C-alpha cells in the first residue's frame, strides 16, 4: 500500500514538473531543446501522410458506398458498423444486394406484371438482366477495392500510426524531463556560486541531467526509425493504389461491354424505338467516331436495288476500288447472326460503309469473309 502511494505521488510529481516546463516554454520563460531539421522534416512528412491517408480513405469509402439521402443515413451507418465488426472478428462480410441488382429485380417483377411478351416487357427483362450483371461487377469491384486498398490504409492508421504517435508522446515527455533537468542544474549552479554548501545539489542535478539526456537520445532514435519507415508506407500505398486502379479499370470495362451488348440486343427488338431515332453518341468517343464513320467511303447503290436492300445483300456488293480504311479491333466481338463479322481483339480488318446503313455500323472484311461490325469496337486508322 505504501509503495503504491509513493508511486502515485512520484507520478504526480513528474506530471506536475512536465506541466510547469511546458507552460513556461509556451510563455517563453524556459529554454526548449530543439530537434534537428531532418527530424522535424520527418515529423512533418509523417503528419502529412497521416492526414492525407485519412482523407483518401474517407472519400474512397464514399465512392464505394455513396451516402444516401438523409432518411437512409442510419441504414448506411449501420452497414459500415456491421462491416467493421465482421472485420474485427476476422469473418467474411455477407454479400448485400447492390443497387443495380435491386433495380434488376424491380424491372423483372414489372415485366412479369405488365406482360413479358410485350415490347416494353421484353425490354424491361433485357435491361434488368444487364443491370444485374452491372450489380455483380460492382460488388466484385467493391470487394477488391476494400481488400487491396481500403484495408491497408486502415491498417496503417490503426497500427503503424498509433505506434508512431505513442513513441512521439514518449519523446515529448523525455524532452520535457530533459529540459526540466537543465533548468534545475542551471539554478543549482547559480546557487553554488553564492554558497559552497550547494555543491551536492549541483552533483545531483548533473546526474539527473545525464540520465535524462540518455533517455531522450534513446527515445529520439526509436522515434526517428519509425518516422523513416514512412517511406516504406508510401511504397506499400503506391502498390495498393495501382491495384485499386486496375480493379476500377476492370469494373468500368465490364460495364462498358455489358452496355454495348445491351444496346445491340435492344437494336434487334421489333417494335421498339431503338434505331428509329437519332443515333446516340458512342460511349467511347461519340463525336470522333461519328466523324470518322462519315469519312468512310460509301459503296454506290447496286443498279435496280434500293439502298436498304443493297445494304442487306452483302454478297452482291463489292468494296470501293480505292479509299477503304483499315481498322484495329479493340475488343472481341461475337457475331449475332450471319450478317455480322466476328472480331478478335487487336486484329486488323478493312472497313467501309454502305448507303442506308446505321452510322454505328460498318462493313468489315477479313480475307474472303465480310459482315457488319460495330464502330464502337474499332479504332479507325488513317
């Protein structure tokens, strides 16, 4: 009991001494041991890394799980708390229905009630199927980004940064103790000059100063090594950032392919507005593709055959004698019927236009085979 009381009294005395030293430094009444410029730069760099990591982490969470309107805010917060608890328990978070999948469900139910065989019902089903694929792709992207990007950022803030902060606090206390010892030694020497009886106090103060200096130097080295480790943190975060970009690029590429496929399917539906209105801009670069398609040479109308029929009779039409263009295929494309030409990514084909054709399509030739190909799958070469 007495030992505990003495320890509490000692701790209280140390705390009071540090508080006095800190206050006097703030008012310019006491000297302060300054860290070297390199150490200060390490501290500033660590603080910037911590602050920006927090901001990037929070904004990435918003990107992956956008905040809903205020009345749904509680549900969003509950979802984040649930994810946190599962992560701490080292258990897999159960998959949730994404917004795209929920939209797909509504479209499917609407089609069944309004008539799955009607043009509107068929379109609802097709769009719903694509929205479901988009939702699945979104879930995969969120999962990948959470594991490969968000988790490392959180681990830094909750692990390495906490350790750094703890050692910095210890270093601050060691510095306050050191400066307090310097102040006591200075007072003891001033008193010694007036009375020789104070020599013992000087020896005691010098001994305390040596101990405080040793502890400060040791703690400064420990803290410096941790701060220099921020460079390794940057390297790790760089690798995580690259993985995040790759997963995001994969996600957007999947979405793009799904939407192109949906556009193609809707274009074949009889009785729908698709293809009867002004053509929409291409997802890749609408203006440039439309301009490029307009410069493709047009095959003259076959004598005695209307333009629309000539466009369908590919065997009866020869390419222009000159002015055809080469195109590089951007993505694999599976022909929907015999009038289309299947494509393989990166291959080169010859393309041209026929009168009356949809501007989103061209005629492509590879060897002795030819057929319609979508402009959005091509890079037109000069």
